[in-house]
């Protein structure tokens, strides 16, 4: 992002694998959102949606953690403030769209409950603020996992300011920071994986995909797609998405069972994220360039998808069953490619990466160390 220009030193060269991974993940985000409202109509739609949701946002959060700093510098402060300014600007945009297109007045939960995809900006900003404190603990990753498990105990921890998702995804953000600062992925097995390593990674994803495919025809037995929204408390989840008929009523069973399921989903997401990163190409290509523009795709695709839903286009595709799902997947890919174009960044830069110099006092260098 443009905040990199704030540093007085030459920016580090971008590593292709991370930008390649960003593009793959934003592609999955768009595809999942395009098929979301018709996913339950076919096993293919539900299986594809569930498979993507098992790991795509944890993986994006982990990549964000890779490049986050635990020290409070002018650069990190400005980067976090820019996220918040962008979030507020897009909250206004969505409020105007809802008013003029749908006649909806400003909700009493406006800002408190981030509009649709904007939770990611709130979560990312919150994690950056928390990171300097968490990494000073003896076991920051274990602490963040504990927070993720505890978050499901209280119905008060939900969508407000994206609190639940922030805590649930915190282990991935912390893990991303640890990967950079402790060299967890510095070995040749990751930097230059051989054929055997790639085969193991592909096999892991294939096994999970097979499990989802087997679950898809009997998806009513466990709506795992409800669990991987990462927003609701354990009691609500067991009530609305029992696990193969298991829906405990005692508080201790809800707590232990819910924490166990969430821990399992965290481990699955971590394994899938690592597998994907191993399989992603290491060399520079056109997707490397597109991977630097994922924030534009993320914020803008919501407008396109909402227009497709409101117009009835998504529902129309859904009438074709599994063929319609495949057509929507192709449409999602096309949307991703379009929004990755360079001209998009030029046109929409004021909305996605607004200038924030006016917010800071000239003497901010004396307040925050460089």
C-alpha cells in the first residue's frame, strides 16, 4: 500500500510468493461471495462455499500478520489510521447506497456493526493495535488461541466492531507475525518446495475437499458453513447448526464442545493455509502484479456482487443448478480480473487509499518514534 512510501529507507523488494497468494485468496473471496446466496441449492455450490470458507479469510489474515510490525512507529501508526479512515469512508458509501437504492434510513447500529465486507478493515486495524502487547507475552500464539476459544462463550461477543472475528482470527495474525520474526518458513522446504512437499500439500487439500464433498449431500446434518462464519457464540451455533444431531444444553458441554469444534476448525484452516502457500508459484508473473491490488478488489467487488444480487442475476444463474454454480464461478473470476486492472487503482485510489497527511500534526515524529 502507499504507506510504504512513508519510510525514509528504501522499501524491501516484494516477495512474489506472498503477492501470488494474495491474488489466489482474493479470487476465492470473490467467488465465495458470488455463489453465497445460492449455495444451499446444490451440493456443488455448498461444498465449494464451505471449502473456501474453511480457510480463505484465516489465510488472508495470516498474510496481513506477516507484514505487520509490533513496534509503534510513524509508519505503523499511519498505516493503521489509513485503514480506519478507509473503513469510515466506505461505511458512508454503503449507507448512501442503501438509502438511495433501497430507501433504508441510517441504521442505529451504523458503524457499530460494520457493513458487510468492511469487518475486515476493522478487524485488521484492531489486530495491529493489539499486536505490540500480545507479542510481549511468553507464548503469544497460545494466548491468541485461548482468546479465540473463549470468544465463543459469550453472546455479547458478536458482530459489533467485528469483535468475534477479530478474536477468532487473531491466532492467524499472530502466527503471521511469528513466521516473519522467528523464521518459521525460512527453510528450503517452503522457499523452494520439491515435488514431494508439493504433493503432500496437494494431498492435504484433496483430503479436506473429499471430506467436504462427502458432507455436502448430507449438509443438513452439520451446517459447517455456519460455523466458519466465525461470528456467533457456541450456544447459538449448536442451536442453529448442530453437529450431526449433537446439540448440548448444559453450559459446560456447550463451552467444551464449542471450543473443541472451533479448535478443530482453526487447525484445519492452518493446515489448508500452509498447503496453499506451499503450492502457490514462487516466480513473478502477471498474478504477482495483480496480487498487489487485492484491497481494491476486496472493497469494490462488494458493490458488483450486491448489484448482481439485487438485479436477480445471481438467482437466475441459480436456476440452472450446478451448471449455474459453475457459471457464477466463471463470473467471479472475471470480476476479480477486471478489478485487478491498473486503471481501477488509478480511478478508485482516493476511495481505497485516501491521503491522510492532513490528520497528523507536523510534529508527529516527536510523538511516535520513527
